[in-house]
């Protein structure tokens, strides 16, 4: 039985002294502060947009530098998020193994690490990509840390709706990296991610709502019934799919992207309505199957943005 399984709910683990940790484990802990799996999703939306902006293969060195800069910036934001949320992370089962909770990294180290990544990523973007991308990157970082983590997360059930704006910014960064400008295509894809974020995250929140309730974070599933949450998921899902189809009539994409958007969006709506029907029927626990939509949401955004990158070659 692990430490997480054996401790009573809501009781924090006792951190071990930082100095007693092996060097290799410490390196892994600092990497964990950046939340690599979340950054994978951000990069999935950045690189394909660069192909669309270039209407073909963008400069590969530009892709590399934009990817590195994006990782550093998002990693800094995630580290600062962990620093701010270290009090509630210690009380939530799903975050109980984060480096600050286990004592692998000290709060002071985490804060310095996050600030350093923020500064380095901004300068990196400015010198090796362009200063518009640098400004967008820094704006996303500040929005996530200040607006979402510090102001919205613990105060409103709409936290993930507006806080999700930070996760939309990589789309704009990818476009600006290639063109040093903005476009309606980038704005539309920004809107796709904006409307994707709540129905992506709310199913997970439904699964772990007891964690959020324990620490007083008013995620929508904590303060509303499953029926209400599922209805909101369906509404956002329809808007998301509708917005995703705007690229073609405006001339930015062709038949391939349209076909992928229709097929993947149709399956998303099938899953969203299935969740709503189960919620209406009063199904709870494992039979609610809310995580099916969460897992599909990751596949959906991956396939949709792959189509964004491939479409220019088929037109």
C-alpha cells in the first residue's frame, strides 16, 4: 500500500528534508514542476498552427525554438502554480505526490525556478522568435498565474472557463511565430480551445470533485449537480464544434480538415449527450463514465490539430 492509499483523506504527507534526496530524483522533481504532460497538449496546438500559417512546412529551426520557448514559458507558469497551490495540493489525493508536497523541492526553490523560467522564456522568444510571440507568451503565463490561480480558482465555479484563456494562447503564439502578426484563423482556433477547455476539464472535475470540495475550490461539479454540469458540457461542446467548422467557409482550410472536424466533432457530441443522458437518469459512480469524454477530449484536440497541419498539403 502506498503512502497516498494509507493516509486518511485530507491529511497531508510529511515532507522529507530536501537535502536527503538523490540528485537524479531532484532533477526529475524539477521536471515534474513543469507538468510535462500538460505541456504536451499545449504543443499539440502550437506546432500545427505554424504549418497552417506557413501554408506548408515552416522553418524547422523556428519550430524548434518556438517549441522550446513554449515549454519554458508553460513550465514556469506551472511551477508558479504549484508554489501558490502547495497548501491545497497537500490535501488533495490527485496532487499529493507533487514535488512540493513530498518535500523533493522546497517552496523557495520552486518560486525561484518558476520566475527564472518566466524570464528566460520571454527573452528566448524575443531574441530567437519575435517580440510579439514573447509578449503573448508572457501574457499567457501571467494570466494563468495571477488571474486563474490567484484570483479565480478559489473564488468562482467559472474558474476553468476564464482561466482556460491561458491555454488558448499557444495557438496565437504559433501563428505569430511564423507571421509576426495575427489572423482570423488564429482567432478561430483560439476560440476552439476556449470552448474545448470546460467540457474537457469538467468530466475530470466530476471524477475528483471530493478532492476539490475538501479544499474549498468551487469547481462547477462541486457546487452543481451532475445534471447541471452535463448540460453545460453539452452547450460548450456544440459551440466548440460549430466554431471549429468556421475555418473552411472563411477559406483557411479545405475538405480534409472539414471531414476530420465533422467526424471527430460528431463523436464528441455523441459522448457529451451520452454523459448528459446518464446524468439525467441519476447514474452515479463508475457507471456515469464521465472519464470517457475526458479521454476522448485529448484525442479530439490532437486529431483536429493534426488535420490543421496536414490540410495545407492537400489543397
